[in-house]
C-alpha cells in the first residue's frame, strides 16, 4: 500500500468515533479539523486513482514488451532451426568432398605406380632393347615412331597425373571453404543461442515486474475502496458533529507531554513519519509500532473516556480513548478488547490484550497513535521513552 494511505481507515475511525460520541464538542474548530481531514481523504482518493491509472499504463507497456520479446524468441528459434539445417547440409557436403578427394588420391597413387613401372621397364631394356628396336624396324621413321610412341605415353601419363593433382587441389580448396562455412554457421548458432538466452532472461524479468505491478494495482484498488468508504463515513460523521452538544471543559492532557507511559512495555520498531519498509518503499506512519514478544496487557496512557472499540479491516481490533480538549490516543492490532464504549479510564487501565503480529496494513507489533483533532502527533514527543536510533 502506498505511503499516503497507510492509515486512512484509522483516521476515519477516529473521526467517526469523535462525531458520534454524545459527549463530543461540535465547536467550529473541530468541524474545521474534520472537514480538512475529509478534504485530505478526497484528495487521497484522486491520487489513488491516479496511481491505479499509472499501474495500468505500466502494465500495458510491460504486456507490449513481453509480446515483442516473445516474437524475438520465435524469430531466434526459427533462425536457429535454419542454421542447424544448413550446418547438417554443410557437414554432408564436406563428407562427400572428402570421399571424392580420397578416391582421387587413390587413383593418382595407382597412376603414379603404373608410370613408375613403365619407366622402370623402359630403362631396364638398356642398349639391348634399343638395338632390338633398331634392327626390328624396317626403316628409320619406324624407329622414330617407336620412340615417339614411348614419349607420347610418358606425356599422357604426366598429363593424367597433373589432372588428378588439379582436381585434388580444387577439392581441397572447396573443402577448406566448406569448413569455413561450417565454422561460420557454428558461430552463428552460438550467437543466436546467446541472444535466445538473453531474451529469455529479459522475459522472466519483465514477467516478474508485470506480476509485481499487477499486485500493486490490486493493493491500490483495495486502498481506494477503503478510503472511499472511510470518506463516506467521515462525511456522515461531519453532519452528526454539527448536532452534538458543546464541551463541558478542557482536559489537562497537554500537561503530561513527555511524561506519558507506554501502553505496553516493548521496543519501538517503527517511529512516526516517513521511513523505509521491508521492501525499500517509503512508508508514512501516523503513529509508532511497539514490539510485542508475547501476549500482554495494553493500558491507557492517561485519563479519559473510551469512545470507540471494535475491529477495522486490516487493523484487527482497535480502541480509541478521548482525553479531552480534542486529544485522542489510539491502539490497534489487539488480540482482544476488554474496554467498552463509554468506559471512564485512568492511566494504567487495561484496554485489551496484544499479541505478536507479523504484518497487516499497519505493520508488526502494537500500533499506537496520539491525535489532536484530526492531526496526528508524534507519540515519541509525549511518551517518557527515548527515540530509537
């Protein structure tokens, strides 16, 4: 719940209690104070509606971001599937080229072996072979033809071997290029996967933020309903106040400033005014929170009359005591109430029992306030305790 509306219901409860109590004053100052309180609540209603609109706008923006991220993830998945298909095709081409290169190497090796054998046979004939060829040839041209035939064979073999070498070189270059393409595809796949992981992390972050914004919007709406209800009660209370009788006399409550006892022995958990809550958000408190370690009695801090007891949504049980001259004290988060409306109490009179709390709209522990009319006062200035550090 936002800081500005952390305690609107208690403020309304106090105003309502003052208004309907038969012994309360309807003097001009009190009416003005309550009117100012009603004005602040109506202003708060407008601000709360503004916060709801802001939360809705933020939620719509987050929905749009999530849709864009989802489309990005889909694009990356399609790109990844396409790259993996191309990679598989490239792997198959590389395997085919390597098989072809191996076949050409084997053929080249066989051809080289064949040529070596032919050369070896040619040179092994020596002079005898040449003479045999010379005398077996009927003419010199015939002899020249035999020599040319051998030279032709050797030249042909050389060309065939060079052809194999050229084909192998081309295949090797193609294989290198395909391997480079393969490495490029692998790099692209890694890059796309990295982008996919990054988008998934962004989506999780935005989804969590959207959930938090939607939760805030629900709290804003709940607060708006409660403040609107309290404002309606306040408006009715103001009409009643105008018909109540004037006060008999002013009380001496103000003389006890700085000397009042705590309603319950315990450590001060949260002071008056603005402070940081559990989640780092600013909280505006109109009172203080007192630690409750076990069920204990909650007592009145000064003489007065009980003007309101009961349960208010989100605050458990509350008791409001009128000390006169428009001074009021309020305790809430009670486990049980022992005082009754109209009771006359003294300092130390038991009003109810407190139990250890773990939250609620007013926080943990016993909540205690002091007010003058509709204006909350810092209780630590009235109590005989040291301010917490």
